[in-house]
């Protein structure tokens, strides 16, 4: 073994010892809700394809047409020759959906956050981020060189304290949060955050990866109460409920124009393939036409939490926190034996001691799927025995 191999092997050994090594498992989607993994056919309950649009025949046909018309790849950065005509159409649609002036589409959600944050703030500035913000918001924060602090999850008074203590020493201040928290499924208090940001002359940015398509009639977490909350930076991904791939930012005209000329992950990375952009456009047609369809994933999640006496689901994501990584892996294995695919989520994706089953619901799940999963999960819900004794 070379020194390099020894280094890698030692790292892997340490992860194995703590049940924290991650492995890729080949997973083949068979239809909207079933996949095969390790030779088994399972009902999938951990995909982010909340509206099953990655498998939708209309979406697939639109993608195929775009590939025929424009080719397989975009060939270059959007600033060179990669800006095929579908981009402008998609950006206009997203801006309309989010009620923003304009929009810019990136190669992925991760790339979007790595590009947006350092374009807007630098070493003289301040970033205050929710402690459970997605990894790529925190990566963008690091890349920006701004002074940064985490506020306790959804804790407005902690954020207020940090603003009072630090805001005045910095030129600009950016507040970052997920709109829907990816591993917990709860919502950020977007209206209150917007008020606090405005009061301290700070800019609010929400990452709505898990909100677009499924909350607020498909418009996302700024629209859950009906009227739009004024969030100046609405970021999100096209890779979850939209069923395709790519990231976006919806914002004012000057902000979008600045991002287009300065964001390094937009400038120095190849534009998305035409078929991918066409698929997002087709998905938005379906989403805008049918608010009932958009509400289905949350309705299914709610039915599940009702069945198990868990706090009512606010999004399509329901965590069952087990705590120990090895026990969580065993629970995931047990669910696979019962016919359900729910992967175990372990640190560092979630805080130490909070390994969990992250269960997600999609429009295509049947009532029988949901009821069957609830029965299979019941034994893994902490304190479920105690709860049952109490209600008996
Ligand atoms: C998935 C996710 C991203 C990354 O988006 P991709 O398009 O998959 O790169 C960003 N933020 C949040 C909150 C996410 O859940």
C-alpha cells in the first residue's frame, strides 16, 4: 500500500468502527414508487421526488423532444455557448411562480449556494445561519470569508441577540435558513425572520429545496400562509419535487444581474443539458395546473404521523429519530425486510446522537403503502410502547 492508500484505509477503518461509513447502493426505479435494491423490490419512502415527476410520461416526452432538438449537452458555460433558449423560458416561469423580478438557474442547488453567498458577502460582512441549515449553505458561508455565527434552530430570540451583538460591526449581513429543513421536515418561521431581518437591515435568504412544488400551492415556503412573505433571496433546487436537476435563485433584477456576471459556479461550470431544463419546464406546467396534486405529499405524511401519534407533518419529510447509528442501520434493514426502502441518516449529516430514519412521502404512495409503512415503523418509534400503554 502507498502512503496515500494507507491514509484512506485508516480513515475508512475509523468510520467503520463508529458505524459511520457510507456506501453507495445501486437503486433502480421501476415505476413511481418501487425500486430494486440488492435484488429486492421495495416501496420507496426516502426519495425527494415528491411529485414523482422524474418518472412522469409527459415530462419525459418533453425532455426527449428537447434532446432531439438541441442535443445531449449544452457544450459550454452559459456565458459562452451553453445558454440554449430553454433557460430564459425556465427562469421566467420560476420568477413568476415565486413572484420575483427575475431568476437565474445554476447547475445544481449545491452549486447555486456556493455561487450566491460569496457573490453577495465577503470578509467585511456577517452571516447568521440557522444551525440546521443545509451543508451547501454552510459551504457557501465558508467560501465567502464572512464572519459567521449559527443561531439555534428556529430560535428567533437567539437570532435577535446575535444581530444586536454583531450586526453593527459589519457592512452587510446575510441571514440564511432552509425554508423546509431537509432532515427534520419542519418549517422556518419565514415571516418572523423577514421582519427581524428588515429591522436590522439584514438580507434574508431561504433555501426552499423541499418547499417548491409541495407547499403554498407549489410556490414554496414563502407562501404557506397564502400571501407572499417578502424574502429578497429565494433559492431552491429543481432536483426534488420538480423531478429534474438544477438550482435557482429568484430575486430582484439588480441582484440577478450581479449573480449572472459574478457567481463563479455559474460562470465556470457548464450549463445544464437541454433535456434537463425542458423537464423542469414540463414539471412546472403540471404543478401550476393542479394545486391539489401539490398538496398530496404533505397529506400522505400527515396521515402517517396521525397513525403513529407523531407531531403532525408540516412537509413531506417525517423524521423518526432513533439516536444510535448502529440501531438506525438495523431499523433501516428491518424496514427493507418488510418491503420498504428508508435509508438511515447518520452524523455528520445530522447532529451526533440523532441518527434517524428520514421518511418521505410522495403523491403516488397509496393509502395501503402508508398504512403498511406505519405498521412496520411502529416498533422503531422511541417510546412507542410507553405511548401505547398510556393510551390503553
Ligand atoms: C438537496 C438540497 C440542496 C442541494 O440541491 P441539489 O440540487 O441536489 O444540489 C440544497 N439545499 C437543501 C436544503 C437541500 O435539501
